[in-house]
C-alpha cells in the first residue's frame, strides 16, 4: 500500500441545462456525465490516474450504485476497503457560469465499524474529515509512524479541530474560513498554531494563499483560463488534492511549491471537462497546462 485515502463516496450525476424545471415542467439537458464523487474519493482516483494507486476506505452499499462504484475503482486498480451503509449516496450537480448547484442524498449511517488495516510501508494519508472516527484513528496512527497526513478542509466537520492536531498538510477552502469567521490570513495563523507544517486556503480564481516549509506566506495565483473554456468547476479542488498527493509520493524530496504548482495544473485541466472521470488528468495533461495558460495577474 503506497498511500491511504479516507472519505465518503458518491455517484455524481452532472448535467448541463439552461434552467431547472419546476412544477410539471420538463426539459432536456444539453449534456450529462455519471461518475464517482466525494472529496477524498475523487482525489484517490486522480492520484491513481497519475500513476500512484492508493488504497481507499469509503462508504459502500450492496445496491446497483454501490456495485457501479466498485467497478469504477477496479478500472483504476484502487483497492477499496468498504464501510457498509444501506444505500449509496448521490450528488446531482448543475454547473453554470463558473458555479455549480448541488443536491446531495447521503447515507452516513454506518452498519459496521471502520476497517483496521496493516499500514506496512504506507507513506501518506489523505483525509476529507468524513468517516470521522476512522479519520481520527488513522491520523493518529500515521503521526505515530512519522508519515505524512494531509487534510482537505472543504468545510467544518465534527472532528475538524481535533483532527488538525495530527495533520501535516492542510489545504482548506474559503468556505471553512466563512464557517469559522476567519480571514484567509487568520486561518493560516490558526493552522500554524495547530502544528500544520504546510497550509493553504484555496480561493478559486484568486488562487491559493499558503505558507511554505519556512512559514513564509505567499499567494499561488490561479491560471487564466478563458471563460468560454470553463465547463465544470465541481471537483476541481478534489483533483488539486489528489494531484499534490501524487506529486509528493512520486517526488518526496521536492519543495511544496512544486507539488502545488503541479496540482494547480491538474485542477486547471479539470475545469475544462464535464464530470469527475473526464476531469482526471494524465501527467502529460498537467505538464502542458502551463504552456497554454498564464498566471492571473496580481490585483
């Protein structure tokens, strides 16, 4: 096992339409995609597509959507360690004008305890905070072993504050800042106070404010993608996390600025495609991005 990812799994149904019908109205979508979803889950698929195949602890059910998910994971060689639920979770996503509306149906009533795995030489852990008890247990185990723990802080969860005590790399969304009533700079101070060695706040078109190995705060600008080329921004953050995990695992001695620049290329690739599977980049896709798009100028 090279790496372990832990998070909730969805089946995402993404569709492009002018408007949502109401009442007895009907409409026909212009396009649609069906794929895997979930923060750490999508990151795991991204890491696997790039060339380092992680193991995945995630929710799964014995229904046709659950079997579809297992087929998707098998396609990418991902070993899934399921935590059983009664029903699969679904996300219905409508991207439009650089934003996305989402309706989720989630089952997080776990039927069994989380699986206990032999970590062996597993080098890194990536979490999104879901499966809270499993996330905290494995974060503590990896900390004891002196191995990297990464957190996708997309939103405030029941275990966020405690979990951060065991996190080395925390990349959080603006949404978490809003939920905690902190500015970007205050969030970085909070994460530094929790002991995170590397931390950042992602802000879409404004890029990411982050601090490096020395504690220096800097902004990694987003790349300037023409509006007409932006198809679906959903999942781009998950791709970002999966790509920096791949970069770390394949080049552990490189600086985090290099890992994050690689991840920026991956997420820039992602927003030009509909649905999470179509978004997954190859290494060649990522390497070509910076020759095609320039960083957004500082305001």
